[in-house]
C-alpha cells in the first residue's frame, strides 16, 4: 500500500505539471535571452517535491537543469536514472556546483534547517533562489537569509502549493468587497494523513520527522500555510498575540515530533485559527473566511463557494491566474528574467514574518512540554487540596 500511495503521489505531481505547464511553458520571448531556458541548479534531492521538478524538466523547454548538489551519491544515481540526468551534472560540494555550472537560479530541495547554508553559498554569487516552504522555522535564520539576499540583490522566494490556487486569490478579492468585508474569522486546515501514511520516501521522512532539521512536525510542515495566508490577507500585519498547542497523536509513528497542532493568531478585529495536522483523513488544503456579510470556502485549485446569511452555498468559478503565476517554475523563471513582479505570497518580507510566528508557536509548545515534564511523576497520585473560600 505504501508503494501504491507513493506512486499515486508522484502521479499527482506529474498531472499537476501537465495541467499547469502546457501553456505556461510556451513563453512569449521579448528577445533571445528571454527565450532561452532558465539555467537552474538543484540544491539537494531529499525533498519529496523534487521529483515534480525533475519530471517537469524533462517535459518543458523553458527549464534546463545544469547541476545538482547532493552529498548522497546513491540517491543521485537513483533519481538520475529515473529522469535521465547526466552523471557530470552531479556534485557533492555545493560551492563547486555553483562555480562549475554557473546557474542563474537554484531550487532548494533539502531540509528546512539547510536553507540558510544554501543562501550563504548562492547569494554572494548573484544566484536567485526558490526554497520549498517555509523559508525557515527559525527567525534568526530567516533574518540572516533576508539580509544576505538584500545585500547581494538576489531574489529569495518561497514556494507554497496554495500560491497557485485561483480559489485563494478570488476569495481574498471577494472578502474585501462591500457587502462582505470585513473578515472577522479565518480558519485554515492544512495537512494530510501523515508523511509516512501517504508513502513519502525514507530520504524525505528522515529529515521531515527530525526536530532539528524540520523544526517540528506538522506545526512547521503545515502550520506555515495558514500563517502565510493570514498574514497575506491582513496585508502583512503581524498578529498581536500567538497561542499555540501541539500533540503527538500517533507516538508510535512520530515519536520525535508533533503530528497535530493548532495556532491561533489574534488581531485587533479578527482571529485566525491555523489547524495543521498529519492526522487528517484526506489531503487537506482549505481556507474559510467568515465575514460580516457571509462566508467563503476556498478549497484546492479552483474550488470556491460563497454562503450569505440564510442562503444556500453557491459555487463560484474563479478567474484563471495570469500565465506567469500558473505554476512555480514558470513564475520563478519570469521573476528571474524580470518579466513579472514578485508575488506577495512568495515574497521575502512576508515569509520572514511566517518564520517569526512559527518561532513563537514552537517556543510556546516547547514551554508547555517542559512544564509537563517537570510536573509530578505520572505514577504519583495527585494531591487534592480543599479549595479556598473567598472572603466577603
């Protein structure tokens, strides 16, 4: 079943690539330089999403993988065979890959904790970067990475699947219209059955379930989605208060990290509830916006409904996204070539805020865990004291 689940997952990446890459790969060049494929380096091969990139690079003319940094020679050999990557493109030293292949940009496909190392190598060489979500789980890393990107004038963008959902874009637009605005409550549900349950490979699982490499479990892996979307909906506003809890519902599967977390973001006139879990019954990427005049439900890709008071829900067909934002690789190439603006959902400033909020959430979770550990032993019966009586 695990093999079948992995096969289904890879097929989903491929189908998404076919749907979104077909028209997007046909870039209308303004000059010869614009027509050339993006010279892309790959930094790490342990992220499960890397197979989507490798497959797309075999299908489209606007991407050219010029080099791959991956210390694990066996992992490289396995994927190189599958996606016809020439052996001479493999490097076990990141700086050597950058020096030899001179990519315009890189896709960072390793552990979240390694993002900073990639930026430290790439930014001084003027190499643009797209990292998989989140930018960082540690605010210190996020600030250092942002400083390097600004200092060297390079793009440092963060990729989330929901960035390419037309439903999310249209929901934000509708929520700002008269008759609906303002938004009072935001609810975000992101996650799936669990990385092991859906068949993620061992190279991915090894760091995804390592608190030092990933910063946590579901709280980082999927908590970042809701934090990003709430911050975007609030036009970059930081929450006044963050309240976070996390649990490990399946300790035999995930003994080192949480697999279920809830993060509440408190704003002056609204609340956001971020539900991140590796314990959903299905793949879950949903957003609900409850406004003064109704509610909006944005599901995956184009799924969008609106419900006004005392009325049944109505389905809405959101307008198609601009050609430059139909998938991450078309978008990344367009930004690097200067043919489209940086989209707010991928931008550096907002993703630094996400790292700051994740830091606060993880700190609260760690403090609660430490408090429980320092409490009386579980085999000790609790001491009951007579409650104090309030004096008149």
